[in-house]
C-alpha cells in the first residue's frame, strides 16, 4: 500500500499490482471505520463512505485525475509514485 494523499481524515491510497479484483484504474479510500474503492473517474466499485467524505474523495479525484492515472500506471507495475498534495 502506498498513500497518495491524506486530508480531512480521509486517506487515499493505491496498492501495488492491484489489477486482480478491480481491473479499472482505482484508488482505495479510508475514513475512520469506512473503506471504499473508487475508480479514478469517481465510480464506486466496493465499500462505502459517509456522503460528505464520498463527495470530498470524488472531488479530489476530479481535481487530480491526471496525477492519479500517472500513479496508477506506476503502481500496477509495482513502481513507487509520488504523493499528491491536497489542494482546495
């Protein structure tokens, strides 16, 4: 697991070589006891988040879509990627 970003109690991360269960480019999102898997374009693949945090995660993905795809392309090859700074 490698963290992409952390903000407002939300942790967005990717797993290396993570193409088995969900083949679409995606991130894992954790907030407290909640966990979800979202595609980089914002589709919920698994899990759940409270409404506000889901909206925040989807908005973050929209603002950082290109960077998230670059990180995905490295992660599926087992290569490390840079963290993405949180920008409002």
